[in-house]
C-alpha cells in the first residue's frame, strides 16, 4: 500500500499531446469568441467592451486573484489535513501551475500538481485525493450560489430542497469508511498485481477525500469556496453595471454560477462553449441587449478562466524540482 506508480517525467510537461491540446483549445476558443462577436454585432460588441474599459478589467482581474488566493488557502488546508507541508511559495507556484491545464474536460488537467508534489514526498493517491476534494468543494460552493439564486423562483423550491437533501446525504455517506475498509481487506486477500494495486489506489484516494471532508473542514472549505466564487460573481456584476445592464447582485451571482455548472456538466475543456452560451442566454432572458451580453460574457471569461491559464503558464517554469530519495 505504500508504493506509488512510477513517477512521470518532469521535463517538458507541456510537450507532446498536452501542448497540442492546449494550442487546439486556444485556437478553437479564439474562433468561437470571434463568431460570438460577429453574431452580437461586431461594432456594437467592440463599443460595449470599450465601455468596460481598463477600470472594469482591472477590477475583474483583482477579484479573480482573490478567487485564486482563497482557493489556494483551501488547497493548503487539504494538504495539511492529509499530513503534508510544502513551503509556501513552492506550494503556491505548484497550485497556480495547475491552472495551465485548466482548459481540460472537468479541469482534470489541474491534477498536474500531483506530479510536482511527488517531489515533496506526497504520494499520488494523497495529492489526487486533495485534487478531487477541491473539485468537489468547488462544485458544492458553486451549487450553493446557484441554489440561492434559484430560490428567487417559487416554482422550483422543491427542486432546490431536493438538491440540498442529495448533497447532505452524499456527505453523510462519505463520512463512513467501513465499506471501503472491507473492500480493501478483500482485495488484499484475493487479488494481486495491477488490478489490486489500481483498486487500492482508488480506495486510498477516496479515503483521502473523506479526510478532507470532516465536518469542520467541510464547513470551512465550503465557506472559502463560496467566498472565492462569489468574488468572480461580484466582478461579473460590476461589468454588467458598467454596461448598463440592470440586474441584481444575487441574479448576477446566479447567472455566473449556473453558467459554470453548465460548463462543468458539459465536460468540455474548461467548460468552453457551454458556460458562454448559458451565460449569454440568461443575460438576454433578463433583458440585456445582445451586444452588451456578448461583451460581458467575453470580458468575464477572459479575466477569469483565461487569466488563470496565463498565470499557470507563467508559474510552470518557475517551479524548482527536488528529487526525493
């Protein structure tokens, strides 16, 4: 149970298929955003983007940094909970470097952090457990913001309550690890080789997730997640006000969070396409002019999603690797 799979090579981590996938994603995104702009009316969209100005972009970028820092603090808490400590600056660089592959289905490319954390004596099953915990915590935070917005519509109150109940039952279930321990014992007794090792890896990862979701950590991590994603929702609201789109703060938070959920469900790289279309349609339904809705969508995605990718690429070559014995 203590051995890890062979360590992947560090050099040129974005070479080969990773690099080609990233370039393809960037090209497709540029084409998609260009078509979005044409559809919204090129001149009108450009004029709307100009109205956001440097002030709006800087505020959005700052609030995105708030988002990343709060999520980094939660990430550090998960690692400490699992019994590991990484020097602050190296940990921050490794965390941010994961954003370089955030435009992957379900953001799974961010698991790149596990490769670097292995140099600090953290087994893959533990760091991947922290990664899954972060993904679940993000989903919980964004769902909470979404459900708060859905509460504005009385007709869906039962649906909101049903989702809340499902979330409570899920976290209650993962607090009990007796079944996993029983499966682990049976695996050790009856199986050997790669299958047994793979199943043990899965069990250890799930147990790591369970450790990160003890009641106190779950509450604190969820609050950090809500604050983090609300910061970007606030940036979205500020951009809307600069464009003259009259939507309440709660509605803006709901549109932003719900769009992220749609993007996550689509399993497209970074939620690209799914999140943008959902955001655009919800803005139009709430009375926003098409050109302003397109401009708001483009600006918020560039200052949140693509800003994180840019920072990740900057941090990637700055990580100092150290080989464990």
